[in-house]
C-alpha cells in the first residue's frame, strides 16, 4: 500500500481495494498549504482519531462531497449524522475491530482528550491499526507513549508506525522513541510536529535518537510518499 503524507497528522493510504484518508486537516494546516487541496481528495473511507480541529479538519466537507464512509468513535460518527446529515458512518470504540472487503482495522487506545471545536464532547481519542494486503500500519493518533503499545507490537508486528513527536500536546521526541521501542515497527514516520510554534522540534535529533536505538525512521515532507 502507498502512504501519502499531507503534513501534521493528515495522510492517505492507497491500497488495491480502497483509498483511506486519516485526520484530513487541510484547510488552515500550514504544512498542507500548496501540497493538496481538500477538493482533490476522493477517499472511500475517512478515519478520524478524535474530534480536535487539527484532526477533524475538512472531514465533513470531504465526506459530503465524496460520499465516503466515516469511521470513528460513536460520538464523532453521531456528530456527522446530526450536524452534517452524513449517515454513511461506522461507529467503533476502543479495542474494537472491523473487517472491510479491503482489510481489517482495529481501533486502539490513545491517551489524550477529544472535544469538538465548539467544546462539545468528542468521545475518547483513539488510534488505528490497518491490516491491509498482508501489511500492518499503526497510526497512534494524538497520544503519549503508553505501556500497552507493547501489546500492539506483539499482536500486529507493525510494518509501519506513525508516531507524534511534536511534544506539548502529545509525545515528544524521547517519548516517541520509547513508543518505537514498545511497538518495534519496521519503519516509523514522525507526525504532529513543526506545524505551529508549540510543536516545533529538531527532527535531526529524532533521527539521531532513533538511529542510536536501532530503529528505522523516514521523515516525510508534506506531499511525501512511501510504499510499504
Ligand atoms: Ni488532539
Ligand atoms: Mn492534534
């Protein structure tokens, strides 16, 4: 499958069977500017890790235009039905899995918060594990490292992990290296950094610490593509 990164936590997985869009914050995302416009995105499924604006982003508009299935926690999928008249949704919750005709997705725990831009309750935050075409990719969502990441490593042996490194709102560099140690992915792509001042980090420090720990990482610029 092909990963296309749009900056911050927004990315797309392109598989033989479906195009999956995750946390599509494009409008107002300084990292996505000039890289992609929401109108160009035509996913089959949109996955949302939580309700914060920098993840929910353009999802309502993209969902309505494309007719994509929206997969998220119950509170967020209810919001799509109630506020946007978009009923093509699948509600999941932490620990649950769903089998699609293109693969299987597990909704994982994330240690964070989740509220809508108006302050309304957005359910619990999550991550996702995508098992597609014999590969597994773990998108942690917004979280710190947590001990049960070891179970995710045991259960899915991730080929790819997307881990937040920007600190302040999520794990920072050292905590994300610890997360990689628990998950033991073949490759880690850092996300959720250098979007705005509170989450500016020195990415070369991340690369150096991952190298010292014996883990492969690939820093993707917005628009960057990766085949796994
Ligand atoms: Ni958040
Ligand atoms: Mn965030």
